[in-house]
């Protein structure tokens, strides 16, 4: 296959994912037809089967794209392997997430939240593979920051405490009326520094408590 054909194929796939994401965000997966997706993407209906092996494959791709929009696995892997300090790694993680929220995204957050509140079987499949790999990278960063071993029983609650505000920010970035909606309007750097300071303080306290127990 020539490079031109590959580029054309990638462009078509991207157009289909974008169209499907917009429609699924508005109507939900069950109510979104392949015909509507093809019309919005301005492609032949057969292109969905050709590029995604059907409706289920397309939804998996949309779900992966929605998650990657906020947490890119390749960038996360490079960050973990970098020689930066653990604190700087966590700061960059927050910067990346907040920059996506500041972009006034439309469909990624809505698809993401729809799936969390009304999970389909595809979410479990996604979390067992793509999601788990990303989780392990995040685990490594928080382990480095906290000084806790990756298998320490206290690390998992730490991960939840650090990531929960991130999830709330994604929810707040949607059109859903939530009390914390105005937080997404804060200055991006101030918000990053708040998340970082709050996380570092909590992780430092956990590390101190572990040292006391010893």
C-alpha cells in the first residue's frame, strides 16, 4: 500500500471517529446509526466496516480516542521513562490534562462521562487493556513522588486521591450542571499548581505516616 493510500485511509478513519464521537456524545451509542455517522463524516457507509470491522469496532475506537484525548499513553510512557524529577513528572501530567480541558472540548468529555455513568461492555474491555497500561504508568509516577513501593497497599488510595479531582474536572468540562463547573474557568497554571500542591501535601503526609509506623 502506498503512503498516499495510507494517509487517505488514516484521514478517513479520523473523519469517521470524529463524526461518531460527536453523534454519540449527543445521542448515545445505541441511538446513533451508522448511516448518520457516514453522512456526517461524508464517507460511504461501507467505510465503517472497512476501517473498523463494524459498529462495535468503531465504538471501541471512539472510546479509545476519548480517553487518549485526556491521557495519551505514548506521552505518559515517555514521561515515566524521562530523567525529570518525580514532582515535575506529576506537574507535566496535570499540565497536559488541564490544557485539554481549556481547549473547550465538545465530544470527548461527553462520551467519556456517558460511558462512566452508563457503562457498556466495551468499557471493561478497554480498561483491561489500554486503560490498565495507562494506570500502571500513573502508578509509577505516584510511587516515585510518594516514595512508596508500587506494590505498597497505601499506594492505591493515593492514586485515587490524586486522580479523583482530575475526573471531576472532566465532568465539570461537560454541559452537565455541576457545582464545580466554574473551576474549569480558572487560570490554567493556577489550577495546575493547586492540584500539584494538594497532591504533594497529601502524598508527603502518607509517606511520613509510613515512616512513623516503621
